[in-house]
């Protein structure tokens, strides 16, 4: 039998560290007193909700300012590399030389690939993003890895790759917040919330939308909405937005004239159909990235060469459709402002999906947040024109269709439906349009969940073999291992020992079971002492060996097995006690675990983590 659950990269199961012996005498007592006096204020700070809120506000301001700096630096790179005019977005595709469209993404891809080659030699592990950190590692992230991803995303977006900067924003914000929380030695639940605060601040500052930022954290990074997380996340999002507005400033990702958005009661049926179709488009886009990755692995076995090849392919597409360059901010606004013909919309949609798949599949770093909004606006415009042809009596505006398509496709890909609804509400301030977006978002989310089962982030985890479907905290189960729960006072006997001798060593009632080993010390099964003292064995007690009574040699536990898997093994073995072996091949007994104790500790941890999520010290009231 082997462990059923694999530990993710970077996580190790460790036994509880041994307690150091306190020195005797007055010196030891004085040191103990000083440590207690220092630990009491620290413990109070860790357990203070007010401190967590204040820290989240400070971090929100820092993250908001950092997002502004990154935003302006990317604009500087675009002006420098593509000779853009002041105030122009790269994805507008205006005034860009064809040679730059081809050469800059290729050169940028070569730079990204070269950095990837050398950095992987230094830090070969995968970068843990905020969702994975909160799901498996209690909110713990590496600040160095976060900056490493930010630099890669800056280069990718700066050279025109069809990716957004949102991944870098949230990685930096969450990485910084997680590092501060680890320095403060916050509890697991509070550290997860603070990591979510960093992501909320980043999205709020990037889109000038605090509600969207807060719900992004709730839906994607924290995994649930709780009262304990409400105040810190909200404070971080609002602070980041205010800092962004008061410093460099940031324009909304798009602007819409509310007078152009007319929505009637019958139009919501059309919005439901938009949501249904958008869900399938989201699945198609996510699968396109996967197919692109496989193709590039075959085309360019050298990992450092793939981004350069991808950049060259992207440049070829951009020479025909320059709006595929960059994240899509400028092209998104263009699609909303101009009445584009149906063939143009179809060409833009196809080219953008292909460009995003090539960019991510070849190794450029970035996200699909902005790109999914652009794709949704194009898809909504296409459906609006198709609807007019099929049903001329439909009075809904093209803009309303584009807003619904924008939210629905983005919700399907990103996996944050309420975030998209709030984003449209904050930018348009149009309640009827927001209800239309809500209708489409709900339908598209259901389609993706039932037909595909993943958002883009969780789909990437699935391809890497990371067994999570979201940011819900499941990592504590991996931390609660058999090695931490087992007892070490096991009773071991040799397989050739006689039953009579075993009876003399352990009289009836002294122990419940003993574990049998062979001459090399390998586990050979366990023996129930009630069977050893069975009166039917009295006549043969001096001749019968213990090995004849041994059973369940195939069932055992390993120190790194988590408690959930251990409980499954108890059920399969139909035993109340199982031995813990050092390995499946060496089979040396290092301890044992009872099912009753494992169940009790499992239930205690469930109650503790549920209490932390709800912000309650004791879920079932005071003891």
C-alpha cells in the first residue's frame, strides 16, 4: 500500500519538533519569564482583528501605489518598443510599424525564454500563486518568486504578448501581504485573509473598482465570503483605489455612455442566450491554450526557445490584426465606441483567441483578465448583429449585448462571476445593464461548471497535477499527518515467539494488540491479544508461533499520509489500530495510530478551521 495523496511541490510533512529542555536554576527561570513577557503582546497582536484591519489598510495603500508604478512602466515600455504616441494604447493598433510588430514580440520572447532558462536553474520549482497558496499552504507565498513572476509578466506584456498584467499585480500584492503576515506570524486563517487583501488591492487599483477587487479576493483567492474577511478585504480594496486615484491615477478599463444602454423586460431572455453561448466560448478559449502548449512542446523542445517562436507567430498575426497586441484595453474601448461590421468582429475574435493561446502556450507570462473582457465585448457585438438578423423586433442595443458578453465570457474564463457584475456596475453605474450582465454571468458560470468543471486558473492546476478546484483551504488536511498524530509506545514481538511466552509478557488486559516483525525487523502483521489469550489455544500455547495469529500484513500507514487518507485505510482494513511504517519497502515500525484518535483530531481541526472562517472563537458556543 502506498500513500494515496501526493504532497504538492514545496510542502513537506514534518513531525512536531521536540521541545527543548529548559535550563535549571535561576537563569533558566529568568529567561522563561522574559520569553513569556515578550510573547504576551505578540499573541495579543496576532489575535486582534483591529490590527489585521489596520495592516490590510496599510498594505492596500502600498499595493495600490505599486500597481500604478507597474502600470506606468508598462506604458513606457510600449512607447519605447513600438514608438506609440502619448495616451495611445498598444492594442489600438494605431501607428505601429509592421517591422516592430514582428521583431519586438520575437526579441521579447527570446529574452523571456533566456531568463526562464537561467532562473529555473536557480529556483526550479513552480511559482505558487495566491489561489494555490491559500488552498494548500495556508496563505504562504514567496516574495522572491512573486517578483520573479512580475518581471516575466512585465517583459511579456511590454513586448506586446497578448496577455494582461493582472497576474503580476495580484502576485505582487498577495506576495507582499503574505510576507508581512508571515513576519507577524499570523494564524493560518488570518494569513489567508491577508493574502486575499493583497489581491483585492491589486485588482481594485488596476481597474479603479474597489467592489470588483474585493469580490475578486472573496471568489478566487479566499474562496468564500465571511464576516471575518469582510472588513480587512474591503479596507484594502478601498485604500488601494484611493491611493491610485490620488497619485498617478488610472482610467477605468472601459467607459460606456449609459444613454446607449437600453434594456427592456423581454431582453433578459436574449441575455440568457448570450450567457449560454459565452460559457462555451470560455471553454473553447481555455482548451485553445492547452492545445497551444502541446504544439509548442513538439515544435520547440528547448523551453527557452518557445517564447521566441511564439512571439514570431504573434507578430505574423499582428501584421494582419494589430489589435491582438497587448492586453486589449485600447481595443476594448474601440469595440464599444465604434460600430464594427460583423466580418471585422469575427476576425478580431478569432485572432485574439489565437494570439492569447499562442502567447500563453509558448511561455509568455500573464493573465487573461483583460483579454477575456475584450473577447466578451467582441462576442457580444457578434451576437447582437446576429440577433437583429434573426429577430428584427428585438430592441436591445448593441452596447448592452457587448456588456453582457463581456461579463459572461470573463466570468467563464476567470471564474469570478460576481466580480464581473460588480466591475460593470462600478464602471457604468447602470442598474438595468448590470442585471442583464448578472443574467448572462449566471448562465455562463453554470455552463462552465457543468460542462467543463474548471476556471482558467484551476484548469492550469489540473494540468500540473495539483488536486484543487479553488482557494478553499484544504492544505490543513495535508499538514495533519499520521506522523504528527501517531503514538510511539508500540509493542513489538518477534514472529517466532511462542504464544505462551507472549502471554507471560503481556497478561490479559494489559495491551490490546502487538505488532509482529521478522528477524530483520520488517512488519509482518498485528496480533489481537484477545486471540492470544483464547482458551482454545491453551493446549497448543507452547508450540504455536505468534506469526500464525498475525493478520492484515498488507495494511499500514506512512508518516506523511494525511489524516483523511488514514481514515480511509482504517475502513479498508476494518481495524481500530494500524501500524506506522517508515516506508513501504523497508517496513520498519515507527509508531501506531488508532482510528478513534484520528477521528477526534480530524473533527477538532474541522471545527477549528470552520470557526476561523466564520470569525468565531468557538463554533458551538463557549465551553
